[in-house]
C-alpha cells in the first residue's frame, strides 16, 4: 500500500560540508578509539579513585576539538595528570595490557614547563593517534603526562617490556619526533620495577 510516510520522503538537505567536515578522517588503517583520562590528586582518596575518564574519540577532527577545548597541560595544577590510552586499557599498571609493560620516560627540568612541555605532549599525542611506530604501533598502550612541582614527566606506555625490538624501535621514533638531540638519552622502565622501586629511581631496562 502506498501510504504517505513522511520519514522516507526525499528531503533536500544542506551540503554536508555546511554542517561538518566532508569526510571525518578516521585514523590510519583501522578505527582505534582513544580515551582521555584526567587525574586530580586528592590525598584523602585512593590513587585509583582520583582517575576520571574524560571522553573517547576516533577521528582527527574530534581529537582537535577535544585538544583545543581542554586546558593546556602546563596550566594544570601540580599533582594532575592527563592520560591518553587505547579504549579498553585503563591508564594503570594493573591493567592486563599494561602489567607486563613499561614506559619510555621523558623527565623535564622545572623550567621546561614553560618552553617545551606543551609541545612535547602534543607531539606525543600525535605520535599515538597517527600510529607513527610502524609495525610496532600495536605495542603502544597509551601516554601519560604528570604535572609535578619537582619536574614534569611525559611517558609512552607499551605492553611488553621484554619485546626489546619493539620497545627500542618505539623509543627511537619517539625521540626523533620530539626533536631530542642524539646526545640526550631517554630510558625505558618496566612498570613492575616502577611499582616496586624503593628509592626515587626505578631501574632502566633500555636506553636510546
Ligand atoms: P606517579 O603519579 O606516577 O609519579 O606515582 P609521582 O607523583 O611523580 O611520584 P614518583 O614516585 O614517581 O616520584 C605516584 C604514586 O601514585 C605511586 O607511588 C603510586 O602510589 C601511585 N600510582 C601511580 N601509578 C601510575 C599507579 C598505578 O598505575 N597503579 C596504582 N595502583 N598506583 C599508581
């Protein structure tokens, strides 16, 4: 029966680009969903209770919309963190995808907060979402920035600390993208060592 059905009537719609970019650009090769987390240090609570999921996204456009909307890392209060992790991996050592892994750690001097911190963090985010680590991008779990009075830190977390080939490839590519000089060395530590360290320094497994 040819009943009139308003929903299926052709309806002139404005050109797509008027409303949104013509083709929301998915990330390369497959649709990785990313999740941004925020940590605010409230010492009356357990560490995990201070960690909050902000939002998830899976297109370049949504990444920039988010990035331009949130506070720059250098403007966060001391004790705060941002973490960007693949959806389904929580930004903590205990997650099954992190527990055998570790991190490439960039430790910054206090004055670098004003000169390099925001650029380093944006470069780190772009390395992740652009999947810049070739065949080892699957090894990446996420990245963390810690805003700390004693000196800020940025790290890329990978899933398997024993994967020397993957870990060192990621470290070399990362260092190059940050534009760090050959003379600067960065170190990789296993989370198991970080979690059980007694002094201030966890043992370094790899250096590039
Ligand atoms: P931090 O926030 O990574 O570094 O860890 P910070 O504040 O610079 O301290 P430092 O020890 O590296 O000098 C601070 C503390 O937060 C740790 O000692 C843990 O108690 C807790 N913590 C940090 N992380 C990443 C985790 C985690 O993944 N799981 C749990 N359970 N606690 C964590």
